[in-house]
C-alpha cells in the first residue's frame, strides 16, 4: 500500500488531541466477579442477540479516534451524521453501528416490534417491585431497583450508552432495552444503542462549542472528553475493513487493554465497616527489665555524691579533764589539735575548723572555759609547791573572737 498522503501531525496536531473518557466500559467475561447477582445478569444477557456489544473491541490507530471526533458533524441535508477518516468522508447511521457490533441481521420477513412507550415503561418499572410508585421516568434511579434488574440496568448503561446521563438515572433507551430483555421482545436493540450513541455525539459537540466560546472570552476552559470509546473503535474498524483506508502501522495504537473494564459489586452486600484504630496500651514492665524513661533533649545533671556521715562525739562536761566543745550549728571537718596542759603533759582537744558557730554568750565563751580549766589543772598539778610557779605557755586558739 502506498504511504498515507498526510502525516498524523498534519491530520490533527498533537496539541489539539482530546483525552478519552472512562465510558462505554468493556465487560471482561474471564475476570471473576464476587457478586452472584452479577453472574446471573451476565447469563441473562448471553441469551440475547446483541451480547457482543458488551464484549467486542478492537485495536485502532489513535490518530483516527481523534480525527473521528474532530470532524464528526450532523448533515442537515442528508439527515445523518458524517465523519472523516484518513482522506475519506463517511455517513453514519444505526445500520453502521449494527454492522460494527455484528448484531443478528434484520429479518425482513419479521418486522420489529415497536419500542415501549413511556407509559408502558412506567408500568414495567412499577411491576418490577420499585420501592415507591413511579410517575415520571426521570425520577427512576437504578440504585432503587431490586436485584437482578438493578445489575442488568447497570451493565446495559455502562457498556452500551457511554454513561452520558449517569447510571443512577437511566435514559429511556436503557429502560427500553431492559424491558425487551425481560419480556424477550423482538425490538431493534441496535436502534436503541444508536440513539444513546448519538446523544453522546450531541453532548460532545455542544461541549466543544462552549469550549470555543470560553476561549474567545478568555474564560477558564472546560475539559471535554471523548465518549463511547469502544463503539468508536468498532465503527472505525468496520469502515476500514470495508473501504480499505491506510492502517498507519507506524502510528501509535489504542489497544483494548486501555479501555475501562466494567466492575460491578453486589450493591445489597453491606459496606465494610471502617476499622477502628488500635488502642494504644502502655507496655507492662517485666521482672527482668524495667520500663525506661524516654530520652529527653537535655541531659539531667548527675546528683552530687552524699557526704559521709560523721561520727557524733559527746560534748565534754565541766567535771572531765578535757574542755567541752562549743556547740556547732552544722557538722564540719574535725581535726585533732593538741593543747598544752603543762610543760610535761599534753591534752588532746578536738576543734572544728572552718565551721561557723553560733555566737556564744559572755559566760560560756571558750576563753572563759579555758581559763577556768587552766586554773584547776595548775592547782591539781602543784599542790605543795612553794616559791615561784614554773613558767606556763598560753597558746591562743583559733576561735575567730578576740580575747
């Protein structure tokens, strides 16, 4: 095949590419689903002639997806939609989608049954066991339906319609498909799907027009997304197979693995309760080890070692040979000091050094005590001596007071 006339960048610059939305989901039969209701709904849909619309997909050059949605428009003269792929223009209608989805060909000998009217759908929803009486279809919500109809409506809406209106409030075509599946009616399901697909086209073009107006007014632009990606790829693949336009093997491809996968959980199962935070308990100290205190930023000063307790001494009374010690306010260092009793004998006397004492009275001063003891000792030592007394040396004590 000859090379394409235009490159991808010439068809649509990369800067103008639109992101693809998570719609028109893919039903993966091989993936296990925890909900038993979901399995029942899938088995019911397998009995229809359009089940391939839930599972079919294809691989397409990404540039053709962008070109499809960049050029799609409604031709009022032809009364149909048109799009450009590569260098060709194509008409799009419900037969295009029917052939792309490979739905059972139309039996000309058996005409389709007309789709149910709104009144028929209201009666149908009420008969399914809706919790309250339905008066208007716009008030019907999928989440209020009973199982398995809830699962069926959810799968149909997410896989076929592109979720253009939200699965909580399905549009009339979705309820018509559900009605046909439950009643096994012979209606044109491709037409119902095409009606929803064209609704997504209308929403996209309207958002694109609003985006252009916002850009001119220098307002904040709204992000638009490409809807119904699976149906888009199936239509492009079908047209490429019929009209043989360039496959562009060197262009980036969009694979089926890039499509959103449908996952339906059982809505009736209770939601898991949030786990309670674990209670913080203080560790119990064991016999072998004691709980340690957490380290602080600043170190605590070590306590000063305790001073050894000094042995208490009894004060010397006046009747003893040694003079009594003065009363001390506080315990201090005790040194042994010798005082002269006579020229031949020495008497041991204990004196406190460097310890402040309480101020004694005049009668109990240490000097007076020493004088009294000295006189008594001289009298006892020399009772019969005549004449002059031997010389006596007086040694002052360090009492801190003047004599």
